[in-house]
């Protein structure tokens, strides 16, 4: 039996921000065959260290892992944007240190996921079209996404680029604009079904987006 385990943060664990029955997990469950099992270990608010703990509880019969983590790591460092520096070079040095720390932590997550070579791993980038997101924060997110793409593709993994998936205002929850809405969860799972090469029970697939592999 195929068993998909969902790892990460509120991109997957978005229940507090949508109507009951409209979470990412709910949409994915409805779109795939009943014979496929889904386990959500993702937790709202978790960073890379939390993803490591989630992976320590991986079910023994897991066949596929989906990882969406990094957004909260970026939030953790957001105070750096208001720090005073003397030169642009000094600011870039600060971001370089943050980038290297995130790269180490993210690589640890993927290496843990790949500990069993028989498990298929798919990862997601961090979306950046959040309504009202300042340009400085959108630019900073590019550094984190560069790490995700560099590390994941370097390991030969398939990557869903959420920047191309959640690109409309309605993809974000009115409860909290940094979380996926019902429409966002629907769009994410459309692409996820494709990336996992699963049979799709939906009448039509509405979302086409960039998947790197």
C-alpha cells in the first residue's frame, strides 16, 4: 500500500485558517484513490528543527514524503531586515550567514528524509505572493528559496515551486494572509497529485505549475 506522509508547517497544517473539511490534507484525500493512505505530521508554526522531529516519527510503511518547510525559518530571521548597517555589503554578509545556517538545517531535514532510499521525497519552495508582503521581505525569501532549490535538486529530488502555484490573492486565507486558503489548498494538491504521479479522482485539474526534477 502507498502511504504518503506530510511533513512541515502550516502550508500543510492549515486547519485553523480554513473551513472544516477544506484543509490541504482533506483536498489531497479526496483527489486520490481510497487505497492510498495519508498521514499528516506537519504542524502549524514548525521550523526545520520541528520537521526533523516529525521525521523521527515516520511510520514504518511510509512510501512517499512531502516536505514543505522554511517559511517559519524565514520569519524567525525577519528582524534582520530592520537592523542598521553601514553598507550594503555588510547587509549582504548578514544574509549570507543566515543563508548558510538555513542551508545546514534544511540539508539535515532532507538527509533524514532520505535515510531510507526506498522512500520517494517531494519538496516545496516557499510562496512569495502573500498579499501585502513588502518588497524587502519578498527579496529575502528568494535567498531561502535558492537554498531549497539548490539542496533539493542537488539531491535529485522533485521540487514543487509554490511561487507559481499560489499566485492569486484568493490562494491566501483571509484569517491569516500568510496561510493557504481553501483555494490555495486546492491548487497545491492539484500539483502535488501530479508530482507524486497519483491517479486523480477530480473531474478536471485546474492548476498547472512549475515542478523541477
